[in-house]
C-alpha cells in the first residue's frame, strides 16, 4: 500500500480546524501531520512536517490564506495547496489561483468530496467549485487599481477621510480621488456601498 497523503491544515478557527482534521483522518489514505492557526505559521510548519498538500483558509489575520499560498509555493514548490473557505467569492478564487493554489473549494463541501479534492490536487489536477468558477468568469477581474483597493480596504471601518489617509500614508485629496474612482468603477452610490460591492466580489482582502 502506498504512503498516505500528508496534510497541513491552516485555519484560525480552532473548532473548524479540529473538525476538518477529524473528518480527513477518517480516510485511510490521508494523514494530517500539522495544524496551524495562522498564515504566518504555514511555511515553518511545512518545513518541519513535509506535507504533500496544504489546506488553507482564506481569512486568517495579517497573513491571509492567499498570501500564505504564495509564500508556501515559493518556499516548498512540491507542496500543493487547496484553498478551503467559507467565503466563495469570485475574486478570491482568481487570486488564489494566481498565487499558485491547485484547488479552491468552500467549507460546506461534503467530507467525501473534500477528501477526493485532496487526492486530485495531490495527483497534479486542478479542483475548483464549478458554480464559483462560472461566477468568476461572469464577474471578471477587479476594476480597481492596487491603490483604490487599499483605500477601500481602509474605509471598511467607516473612518473619516483623514483616518483613511493616515492608514494608507496618502494625502486626504488623493484619498478622496481614489474613493471617487472606486465608487464609479463599482457602480456604487456611496463609499459604504463601494466597500460592500468590492467585498462581496472578493476584491478586498487584508
């Protein structure tokens, strides 16, 4: 019998991470060799445990799952990445694939399908939630520039223009210009609506 597929799990919610590990350990050909709670820990844990596949959550504090994917693929190219997320947003899928992920599935994927996704990614195949793939094609790329995205990201908490300017190290006038452009590009009527639209499409991620 061949060696089991070695897995690394990264999710900042302990209950979710534990449940996922328990489900995957029921499969005789899968072995969870590492569990971490943040994106910052992924590369070090992978170097210690030599996983074949890493299952990474998207939203994990300062180093999110997409950034962690890029770091892991650069550090250990042989380790493939399957992004597993609660938020099936088109922009997340596109950015995860650009970062080097081999698969992208949502967390409510049935356990048997998730295990099969791990096997397929390990075999060198790509695995993407079909409905999300179709939505990603329909939505297209983010219309926002990098700076516009940063300004909208900083505007999430509803601060003043001065607050946003301080957060992104730009002048208040430049921030107003970026906000105006972002509102126009998202088809929104207000700053808050632009943030909501961009967030729902996965164009914003800390």
